[in-house]
């Protein structure tokens, strides 16, 4: 006999609005099902009017809780650190995440990507694969990415090959940078700069041959180049406004794609540091069904303020002050220390949108970009992963496959 758990009395976030309906989860499969036509659910959970949203999805996190994804000592400790991250994230309402790797050396990429194939954890958020942010980035827009690991420069330094040649991504295979085919298979999202020579061909290759979603970022591209990149197969923009040319009324650059008739998905960092609240509101309103909230968090997220050592990406001391993280002694931002639930609350407050509209930016829009048909929506056939919130968006409970794994 199939055992069904019913969740009643909740206000369900669905397509950016509230719906008053019950949720039924098959506890054997962990999937949402239609209301049973016969018999009664074996277990009924009364949500007492609280908000129910799909479990949040972290599209871009470099780490948190003291763990940076580029730090590698050995396989066992790395997997233990992933589990630590997983258990931390569910306390923020996250059901699954993509581990972001900033630009590092091919040696580090290849070691770490072997560890980032999709997997589940006992009582934590699932790992869905990796997001590689580089190395095909514009050096002028590298931000905190190490200059000697960007492809436009790395091989010049090592072999003195002509710089113009090295700016062409097509001169380097995916395997040369990231490792063998099995290792490359861990990559689900890749950020590159479309103005580099050969980038358009690379976008088409990555999309068609490898099935990897391509996003545009760390770029000085103009609007026309961005349009060409979208036509070549790119699907998104990475942390809009950050590490790109600013929006100008005569030269909108990549930012201008947000309001185009065929707007790609685009991510924003709503921490009040990377973007002013007014700019965040403007970005959201450009295309609410394509806007994605990201933390771009680093290992200092969830840690006390202070000075911390560097790692494979940042070979310098790091300074954490609240949500702000910089290379010590500079104003160079190296990511954020915000959590994804804070992102939701900030968007709601700063844009005036509803809670379901903000939730959509960390659930439905993420699976829309990543073409994931198992998560991100509370509807029959999808996983029973959801988060219970109060009216302000604070996380009260996290449920994975219909089982509660966190309660505040």
C-alpha cells in the first residue's frame, strides 16, 4: 500500500502567486502526487496558514561555513566538507546547489571537478554539479579572479605564446582545461566572456557537444555581441552589473539584454553591496520570470567577522565585515557572505514584490534555466522538496522528499 503524507492548511508559492491547496507526497518515491482517490493519507501535517515554497536552489555559491570549493587536500576530506556545506544550506531553505569554481589553474579544476558530480547527502541539500566561472573571462573584468589563471594570460606566462592567439577559447579543448570527459561531465553551467575571439564558436560547441548551459559574464561586451552570443546558444547572464560594463543610455552592453524581447535568464547578487537596492529592483522588474537570485557566497558566509587566509583562488588574506568580503587591505570584492533566504527577503523589501514573486527567483526560474524537470515547483511529478516560511520569508522548516530535515 502506498503511503502518502498530506500537507494541509498552507499557502503554496506557485508561478509567483499564493495558492491555498494541499500537497500530497508519496513517501516511498519522495515525489509529489495527486490527491489519493481512495483511502486517507497515513500522515497529515497541518501548516496552520504558513507559507510553503519549493526548496530553494543555489545556482552560484563558491562555498560557505568555512568551506571553499577550490580547496582540495584529499578526496575523503573534500567529500566531508561537501556534506558540511550541504547540512548548512538546508538551514537556509536550500534543497540543492551548484558548486561554483572561480578561475583557478587547470590542475585545481581537474582535481576538484572529480569531486563535484551530482550526489545526495543523508540530511542535507543535494549537489547538482558544478558551475565553472572561467577561465575564458575578459582580464579587464576579472574582479577577484587571479590574472594568471585566465586563459587569455596563463599560457602567455608559461610558454610566451602570442597573446592574441591565447585570447581565442577555441585553441583550448574543454579537456585541456577541465580534465577528461568524465570530469567535464560534472560541469552543468559555464560562464565566459563573449567578446573574446572564438567565444561564439565555443558557446555553440559547449552547448551542443557537452550539453552545458552557457552564461555570459566577466565581460566588456557590447549589446550586439551579447545578442550574437545568445543566438549562438548562451542562455544567461552572470551577476548582472558586476564585472561587466555599466549600463549607459547609448551603450547598454550585456545589461541591456535583460529587457530585450527575448531576454535570457540573468542572475543578481541582492546583498546591498554588489548592487544598490534600487538597481536590484530595476533588474528584477526588467523580467521577473527570468531573474535569478544568487549569493555568490564564499567560505566566509556563516563565519564570524575577521581576517581569514586565502586559498586557490585568492592567494591573499581575506577580510569579512558583515556581508562584505574583500581582499584584505583593498576594496576588491571577492564574493558575498549573504544566504539565499536573505536574498529572498531583500528582494521582497527592496522591490516591493510579493513573497511568491521573490521565491520564484530562487526556484522556478533556476530550474527554467537549468532545464531541471524534477525540482523547483510544487506540483505532481516533482520532488517533495519544500521549505516552510513565515510571512517575511524566514525559514521555519525544510523538507526533502517529503521528510523534515530541519526545523528552526
